[in-house]
């Protein structure tokens, strides 16, 4: 029997319903209605739902309608801040107005998105600005601070997301002074929390949701107990992101910021600069020294791999000593000002975090895993949470962890590893399995949980995702895309390409691609499994008849805008371009994927996860590598058809799709688009008017292909 909320949700989305009457160009879709009904039932019963909604289903409206009609407090979490802004400023108001419902809504981001008055004042007059342009941009922030209501730095469109000014004018959970801050009554983070507490619908992002589930004090925890339903959009991202938040890390930038914050606090405290200047400089020097010592290491690797380099081990000793020295210098000053108290706590926490990563804090707390992977048994030593200072500003001197934070990480092994960036490093502890902590948090919430995305199922089944999140017998739904795949799309699998490991694979792939690009007139997005292959293909395509846009030559948003504007460009991207590329219309008519996107072998977390599965008697390829690659392929393929009017060809160049039995798992997980191995079918597809279908030559099955090749 359909419940009242489910029926009301369907009625709002059908022909003649509230949305059709009040939203221009709204088109009723049966799959959208079915999805809304399933979500409504989950909200009504405090159930758990996993729903894959194919591209074009309209899942945003499908969850907003029952969320608004329920009258309950609902938290909606999206994958990125950009999607968060789009949902809050565009989609939510349209649906709310169409339904005629006056519920309160709030947008809540992590504290790094909000201006911090205290840190901005501390930065004034500092000789940290590397250019006149940077100093001028800082003055624009100061001017804006006097007129903004929300304090959301996204309002400053001219401020780049990677601006070095951001950490100078925002707080972290570690350096926030809480209620001790002289600007506490004007704090934009506090005000955003208060709005969220009073709202019925709160829009957050996954980073914020997970940080607070893991008790990392991003400023959101106060409203979690009041939520009656959680809707997690772009839910395929959640398992990997969760492992970051239930672990801990120490990296170069927060260490440098600690040194600089300690000096900044000396402004109004006579005599303090003489005490802190040398220890602070020493800390900055040791951070740079460690990064230099790690130059000879691979970009990422295990703690054991780093420890094998004597220079790295010595640099870690020196960094630890510098933290101890700074902490000792700060201790007598901690009562002088809240800022000194914060710096003292941070210095100690970073020292302990570094010791835990090195295995010094408790020599019995780590053991070597298989294949040289460093594993940390969770039972052996409680790990402190990432965050130091709660909002209240109440913090004990020993920075002891809250019991729930310890309990949140007590079941599974973790991998200890490092990663290098151009000028920095990160030393991390990452749990290999987050199912336990996530399941406990869901159980304690007594709320409905809805997980939805365009890519959650493997061959139409959800077991892999459910296991990752610790979901026991969830309700599942596969809402198919409404697109006319036989008319709108074609999948082309080129013949006679070598194995992906062959040295000439990329040149041969580019040769096979040329007839496709000639037929489409460019308008293509080519995805590569590695940056090396991307660079090789860029050289081969250079000077061709189509404008070429290569990842890394400009910021992502700039590249996409240039690609759209060109009308016939070819855009080359790597793994990070599988998501978030939304180019509807004629500008994108071909998506090419060079190789099946199996995870890179240099990822120590992934390798440790595979080893853990093997030790438990599982099959790493079947249980982890294959499902992860299928989801990644679906993400890339999903860039092709973005609307009912789009037409395009998906080119899959990896011969393993036909030569290996697991190739069918990939093909069966794609939308029902016709498949061909004949390049003439591609030419015919693009030659035909958009209102006509294409008759593709059927693709052979793997067994038939084997007989032909044999």
C-alpha cells in the first residue's frame, strides 16, 4: 500500500502536477516518480534506500519533493561545494515555490569557506603578501567583510579556490579559538550553524557531513541529532571519502601555519617575539627540510618505504624536535591570550600525531602487513580525533580524545602512508574499512538514510556498495535513464588494438580514433588512465584540424569553457575529469576511454585494502578491483549524453572488454546503447539526421571473437 507521503510525491511529479504547472520545461518521467515514491517510503519508515538513478532521471527533484512534503528535518549532502550551491540557490527554491511550501532552508559549509574576523585581523600588516596583487586582493576581502551577511567566500568570484590568502582569512578546527575568540559574537561559522539548527532542509557537502560524523568539529555536529532523514547525493563518492575522515594526517601547510600563527600572536604581547621567533623559524625550516629529503621517494608510498631513506628519517627526527621546542616555548605564554593557548595545543597535537605515524608513541601499536604495507591495529592504541578545539573553547591541556571518537575507529586495520605534492607532503593513517563506524553512526541517528547516484550498481546489483557502507538488507532501486539510447547513442569498440600494456598502445589508439574524430568533426572528450598516456596522445594530436585542450594547461573550469566555446574541440583529461564534466549539446559528441580504469598500482591504501581482502579469504579482483573499475567506467561514460537532445558515440578502446570474460561485467553495467566494431557505423551515425536512429552492426560476443582471432 502506498503511503500518503509517497502518493503526494508522485502526484506532484506527474503530468498536471505542481511541478509541471509551475516549472517551465518540466517533463514528467516515470522513473523519477518511482524514485520519489521509494524515497518517500524510506523517509516514512526511517528506512535505508540505495537508488541508482540513470542520467536524466531528475533525481534532484525526486528527493527534494518528498523531503519538502514530509515536513521533517532533512539533511541533503552533495558531492562538491559547486553542486551544493547549485542545489541550494537554484533547485531547492524552484521546487519549494512550485509546491507552495514555506519551509526554512539553510546552506552550511565547512569552516574553511567562511571568513574568520580574528585571522583576518591578525593578517593585517603582515609581511606575508608575495605580490602587490595579493596585497590588493587582501584589501578587497577586508572591504567585503564589512558588507557581507553570510561571510561565504564564494561570494568573492575573483578569489581563486587555491588562493594562498584563504588559510590566512579562514579558520580550521585546530586554530579556531571558539568562545574565547574576541569576535565570537560576529562569527560567520556560528551564525551558519544557528541558521542550520533552525532550518527544516539543510544542504551540506560530503566533506562536512563526514567530518562531523567522525567528530572532527567542522561546525555541524549540533544539528545531527535533530535530523530525521539524510539524503546523500553523488553517494558513490562516500566510501573513499569516509576513509579520510575516520583516519588522521599531518601535512606541511598546517605545520607552517602553526609557526606563522605563533609569530602573529606576538603583536600585542611585548617580549613574546623574542621567545618564539627562533622556534617558529626552526619549525618552518624543518618542514622544508623534510620535503627536500623526500624528493628521492616515489610520489606516494608506505611509511616503511619512507623510513628506508636515512635522510627522511633524520628529517622526521628534526621535525619532531622542532615541534617539541616550539611547544616548550609556547607553554609559559598560553595563559597570555587564547591564540597562544591554541598554538600550544596544536604544537602538542602535531607532535603526537607525528609520533603515532612513526610508531614512536607506542612501539607496540604497529605491525608490518603483507607486501611491506604498514598496518596499524585499531585496538592497540586510541587515536585522537583530527580536531583539537571544540566550538565551546573548552579544551583540557592534555587534549584527550572524546570517547565516541575513539569508539569510531576500533574495528579494522589502517594503512600508514605518505603522499608528496609539488611543495608539500601529507603523512596519513587511513582505515581500510569504514563500514563499522558508518553503520554505528547511522544506527545512533534513528533517521532515514537515502543514498543515490547515477553510478552505484555493478551489473544491476548493489552488494558491493552496501558492504562498503555497512548497510544490512537495504531497500534498493534501479531507476533507468529516460534517454532513448538506441537513437541517441552508439558504443564503438575498435578492432585490432594491442593489449593495454603494449608500448605502442597509445599511438595505435590515436590512429583508431582519427576516423571517429573526422566523422564527428572533433567535439570529443578523451579520458586516459595515466598522465603519461595523456601527454603522449597530446603530442600525437598536436597540429590536427581540431582545437586541442589538455588537462594541466589551464584550470579545469577554464579548459571546459574554452572547449565549449570552440564548438569542435578535443579535450584530453585523466581520472579527475571522469566526474563533473557537464557539456550538453553539440559541443560534446564523442567520449573516448583508452583503458579500463583499474586503480593505479602505486596507491598504498588501495594495495593495503586488496591485501586485507586476500588475508580474509576474499578475492581482491572480484571483490574490489573490478567493482571499483566498473563504477569509474560508468562515471566516464556518463559524460556523453546529458539531455534528451544529445547524440553521441562512446568509444571504448580496451580490447579486454572483448577478450576477457570480465569484459561483459563492464558492458552489462552501461546503459542499453547499441554496440559495434565497425567504424562505418560511426560514420553513418554522425551522417544521419538527429531524428533518425542508427542501425549498428551487432558486436560479437567474447566467445565469437575468440574463435575469429584463433
